[in-house]
């Protein structure tokens, strides 16, 4: 199997696992390959997928929670309902 086709298979598998991150999947795959080549490490497709998946999971987990404004809670004041918001 050619290297390009291996990368494509890894990208496709990761795209299924991280459908909201297509550009980040490509970036992380390219980065992992470049780092491995620079260090002289031969990575199997499984190693590549595991490494990139771990980086993507960490990025997703480190995002701040989406801030949502809580619904207005009516306040009770002297037996009268006063709406807020």
C-alpha cells in the first residue's frame, strides 16, 4: 500500500470519529507524519491513527464549555410574580 493511500485511509477513519474537525484532522495527520519523518521514526497506520486521535481528543476536551444564558427565573416578591429578563 502506498504511503499516500495509507494517509488517506487514516484520514478517512479519523474523519468518521471526528466529523466536526475535518481541517484539524488533516493538519494533525500532516504534523504527525512530518514529526515522525524528522525523528526518523517509521509509524504504522495504527500508530498514526492512535497518535492523531489522542491529539484530537485532547483538543476537543480542552475547549471551554459553550456559555449559555440560563432561562429567566421568575422571582417571587410578596406573593406576586415578577418576571425577569
